[in-house]
C-alpha cells in the first residue's frame, strides 16, 4: 500500500502552484512581457498536474481488492501522462502568443518590479521541487517525481525569462521577448515528452533500473556461494510498489520447511535493498532437468 503521507506533498504542490500563478500573473500584468505570460501559463499546467497527482495518489493508496489483486499503484502513471499532455498543450498556447507578439512588438513596463515578483515565484517552485523530488525518490512515487521535474523545469524556464526580460529592458530589443517565449515552449515540450515516455514504460511493465537489478543480483550471488541457484528473475514497477519474482533452486533432498526458510531469508534481504517490494519465489529441486525448462515467460 502507498504511504498515506504522500498525499500531503501533492497538497503542497497545489499550494505552490496557486502562489506562483498569482505572482507570475502579477509580473506579466506589470510588465506586459509575453515571456512572463508564458511562464504564468506554465504554472496553470503545474496546478492541473498537481491536482491530478493528488487524485491518482489517493487512488493508488487504496489497498488491493478482488478486481485489483496487485493494488492500484499504476494509477500514478496516468498522473504523469496527464501532466505530460498538459505540458504539450501549454507549449502550443505559449508558441501562439509568442508568434503574435513577434509580429506585433510592444514595449515592456515596470520591468524591475515584475522581475522581483517573478524571482519570488521561482524560489517557491525551487523549494517545493526539492521537497517533492526527495520524497518521490525515497518512496519511488512517479507522480511526485514527475511533479518535481516539472517544477524544476519551470524554475529554469523562469530563469531564462527573467534573464531575457532583463536584456530587453537593458537593450530595447523588443523581438527578444517573444523569441525567449518560443524557447520556453520548446523546453517544456521536451519535458512533456520525457514524462510521457516514462509513463508508457511503467504501463508496459518495464524492468527495474539497472542499479536495482544489480542490487538484487548481488544478493542472489551471495546465496549462490552457499549452494543455491536462481533463474527466471523478472521485475516490474507499479507506482511505489516493486514486483520481483524468481525461481529458487535448492537441493532436492531438502524438506519443504528448509526451502521455505531459505526463501524467507533471501526475500528479507531483497526487501531491505528494494523497499516496498512484493516478492514471489518458486521453489525447485536443482537436480531435476525440468527445473531448467521454465526459465522463460512463455514456457
């Protein structure tokens, strides 16, 4: 089951998005900068993504039932995919507004105050992103990690917009403002594409990252030195839950209890290395040739 405290971090993200929408909207109203408008629009995407993350984290926290024997953890992938889609839509809106301003340049106003307000909004996003990233990685929550990555992208986007608006203010090159907005649109499209790729990988039951697989193999290798063997290792990630299965080959003369005891020890070691892991082991005699015939998914 998902750690229930994770939902409060989604509420933190929602609060941060509302605060930055107000601040960035104010900065755009003060300056008239289309770059700052694009930055404010991206904060609306942050808000929608945070609300979706809250909904999916709530669903993922529900325990397994008769219709969902493996739990509801994959709901988190819908959240990150939804946020990726919203990012694409925001990029289209930003690009449209930027091209229109490029064709019809307008002078900027109250730039100093607008930049200060935008900096304050970026600091809020940076602090929130660091908190969400730490919690998301600790509990393997793709919804929180996706939200954190988006907020960090927003921080870098804001930094570019702030620098660009400052250059427009100093140089008087009005064309620079919409050009920066177009660069912002391209940048968030890349973020959206990465989120969609990761969501698709989760829904397609991709294996665990290489570092986690090495940690599992290291544990199994230690037990191989004690006369055991393993094959048919399969892994997948479902939200915060990790599913691991493998076949454990033991001496055929062992009792069921002996095999079970060793299986429990191995599973405990793997759970210590891979938190929130659900393990399934299949016990087989080492001497039986049939034990080597079921290493593949389609036997």
